[in-house]
C-alpha cells in the first residue's frame, strides 16, 4: 500500500510531528464524505472536492462520486499533497462523524423528543437535494430537499420517502428557432450516493403492491442526507412487466394511468417499505396529494394487526397525518376516473372492507356525485386532521377552494391553516456571504439562523464591504452566464462572431434582474414586454442600463409555456435586446444557485393569487438581492415598504387581460421610478447607500422568518407534536 507523509497542523510545525496516512485511508475518507449529501451544503467541503480537479468538477455537474471513481487512491494522494489538503480532509471527515453522532444537544432532542421513538415519515414525489442527484423538477422538489436538510440540522427525527427516477425530469435544449427540446438521459446508480435499503435481517428490500391486473414490485434505495434517511422506490425490477419497469423512469411523465401507478407506489409502496425497514412512524406528512394513498395502507395495517373497524382506523390514522397542499389552481390537482381507481386500489379496498362507492367518496367533494372524479387532494384532506397551505394568502385561497368539503362551516372556519415555506440557508448562501456573516453575526449564528434577533447584527456590516461582496458574486454570475451562452451558441453551430460576442455579454456595472422558475403562463415571464418600446429604451439607456437573465423549463406538454420561452429567448435576435436579455438553458439547482447569489433584483410577477408561496426570492434575500414582486405568495406577507419593491397594490382585476395590462404598466413604473433611480444613486465613494440600506433591511427582516429552519420548527410545533400526541395546536384540527 502506498503511503504519504502528512505534515502536522500549522500550530505544531515548529516541532516536527509527521503522521503516516495511506493513500487508501485518504481516499476512503473522501468517499465517506461523498456518500452523504451533507457535503452539498458545506462550502468548505465542496471546495475540497473542487480542488481535486476544478475543470472536471464543473464538467460532471459537481458530482464527487464520479470524480473519485475517475481517480485512483494514489492520484488522490498526489493531488492532496500538491494542494495541501490533508488537514482539510481529516477535519471535514471528523465534522461529518461528529454531526451524525451528536444529536443529544440538538433542537430536536430538546423540543421534539416524543418523535425519537416514532419519527416523522415525510412523503414527497420529488426531492431536490443537489444538481448531481437529478430526481426533482422544480419548486416542490427543492422545497422537499430543503425541508429534510433543515430537519437534519435541527435534529428532528424524520425519514423521507420518494421515488427513484433514473431519467429524472428532462434536460432542456433550445433549437435554432428558440423552441424547447426535451432530452432524457439515464442516470447510473453507481454515479449516485445511493445503496440498497435493507430490512431488519439485512436483506435488500423489495415491496409488492397488488392491483386487480397483477402485482407491482419496487426495490428500495437509501440515500443519506445528513442525519435523514431518504428512501427511494424504484420499479425497474425483474418480475415487473417491461411497461412497469419504466414506471418510475421519468418524473411527471406519461398519462393518467402512469401517474396513478406512480402515486400508488409512492403512497402504498412507501408505507410497506417503512414496515420492512422496521420504522414505526408517529406522524405521516404528505407533502402534496401525490402520496395521499399512504394513509389507506396504514389503515389496512392497523385493521389487520389491531382488529380496528374501518371507521376507527380512519380516525386514528387521520389524527397522525399532516397534509400540505401547494396548488392554488384547480387544474393542478390530480384527478382519476373510477376505472383507474378500482384497477389500482381494488385489492386494498377489499381488505379495508369498504365498497367501491365508499372508496370513491373519499376522493370526492360530494361523495354522492357519481360523475365527480377521484381527487388526490380531497382524499388527502379527508384522511388527515391537520392540513396547511404554504403561505398566508394561499391559506385563504385554499379555504375558499375547498369550502364545499365542510358546507356547514363559514369560509373563515374551514380547517386548513398555513405554514409559509422557507429555504435552507446553508444550501443557498454563497460562501463569501458566509464569511461576511461569520465576521458580523457572531460565532453561533449557524446554530441560530432561524432566530430573527441573530440577523439584526447585519446593521453593523460596513456598507462598502457588503457592496463589494455582492459585486464579487455578481461578477461570478456573469462569468457563469457567459460560459453557458457561449456553449449554447457553439452547440447550435452559430456564427463565430456570435460565439465570440457571448463571451463578453452583460455589463458588471449594469442593474441586473433575474427571473428563473417554471414557465407556466400564469407566472407571466413576458410581463416586462407588455410595452415593448418602453422596455427597449430602458434596457438601452447609456447612463442607466438594465439587463435581464432568464431561466426556466416548461412542462413537455405545455405548448403555451414553450411559446413563452421562445419569445424571451429569441430576443437575442433583436439588436435592442441582444446581449442585454439572455436565456440560460436547462434550469436546475446549479443555475438557480448562481442566479440567486448574483443578481441585483429578483423579479416575480405571477397573476395574483396563483403563486402558492414561491421560494426563489427568499434565496436571493440571503445573498443581498432585492425582490421586486407582485404581492402574492410569501411576498404578500414579507414586503414592508423598505425591504424590496412591490408590483401593484395587492389587488387583482377580474378581467385577466386588464389585470395583465395593469400589472405590466406598474412593473415598468416601479422599475423607472423606484428601482433604477435607487440603484444608480451613488455617493462620493461610488456607493448606492440607500440601495445598500434596503439590502440590509431585507436581510434583517426576512432571512430568519423565511428560513427552512423556521418552517420545520413550525411543522414540529403546529403539526408533528400534535399528531404524535405531544401538544395542542393552533393549526386547524378536524
């Protein structure tokens, strides 16, 4: 075995003290770090992997498993010697071990002890942890990822259940006409930090789900996300039909039959997997309706094991269930006809001892209406006793939307509360900002990031230092954009002059506005073009220029959304917008990270009240970006007049065209009269003092309030502890 000489820490250098460490030891420590996604929200560990091979690191989507697979232990040791990485590797490995083993002093140990023996089972159709693990599509998945990361950080006993998609969502490319083209690529299991989940006897787990037309099989994978175990079900199993082996290949793909089968695997299969693992949850958290079949399987188990009648099982299981709805648009809730429901739930229905009509009634607002489809959100609401929307305004919208489920109650008493979404601060905070906060917020701020008082120290930051840090991040964003746009141009075989121009697009001194999200029509990505000529003049202003960076995907079946992308992307052909409005292909966590960390302004202009929450703007807050948004979702409860900018006055016109026209006009007014003048108003030192003050106000008033740590604490106190029998609640109980 080859050996390397490791120098002692700098403090001991005056006394020679050398320790022998084998190359394999060093390699194994790095591999242990790579196999727990804890590394992904610790920038010092990310930088450790990057330093092994910076060029290759970028090429492989920042995947340490792939990076280490391409290197021998001897090559790792040689590179570690060149870069003096020994101490950093040992320190990172020790920190991970301490983090995993030391839970007794965590917030969860102090405040959520009742969950220790019977943890929370958190179900979600997607999890966005890191770009190297492509099992997410967008906001819901990233929210789920942030939720379990914060649960890990807080020490909340929680296991997570999802599906393993070996083709993920899709890779987005725009053709010469600017039209979105979808590409699906297989992800190799060996390239992921994943391993077979094993039962209490150490055997790999495969679960079986009965349907009227045969059985479905799903093997179970385990992924480590800090202290949280994430279990992923995969239908690519010998014994399934060729069609069913492809069932979990793609996220949100296929027809209604594919969708209900995926949701059957997630809900029923997920509960069966927990049983095989020996996990006995005290709480079931259904994150959106995709997993709403899960309580039915829990009820079946209770009836079989404890001899409960159906109504008693429903009552007890519902009391343990927390349901979160994310969708304020009626068309966004999954609905299935009776034939599909009976085909897939018939065997389970029979074991529950209920009729087809009773089962359908659980998924209908009006159980007696034979023409009403089966809705996953309805059954989720009926099989839970604590339900919540994801912002205050979304709570009002949800109570109105589902009021007919409780016709005897006035709208204000509909039992759907709200817990506003938040973001996982360590994931989305740029490293230079971490260093700045370390300097000013005190040594304990990492452990208290969900406490508002911690962030008040931001007022003590030197304005010039904050501005300099922001501009460094902005320059990094522009370099990233230039590389991406240049690569896009080369792939389309564009003129060499166009490719060369891409390397210098965007001005680091210009006001830079970012817009990145799913390109659904209600999010109105083209609202800034309602008055085309005025916007062109604003962008081309020699003294106070404005530039835009766009990114986002449209669902493959969303033709209007694709046309929105095409309209925005093809502005590059208009000389008034070329080089000032750019579209970045293949929006993912990596693109999002660069954008929220580097833009001056984060733009969000949906049709109110169709944005349930929205979290991208919360990520920009952490890094000093200012929000300019319609008063919808989280921004409706965040904006105070001095921590960002608002579009409109919080009302909507009943006529959609009039509403869009009015909001488009107000967006231009806000930009021309508020945003641009404030950004370009400089003092003798060249600092935009009033702009920086607004940045400071934004961080001080919003960082803690809209953090995932605060969000998870809310779920624990208002939902989990109550469901586990530990506390009373101010969330709605039915």
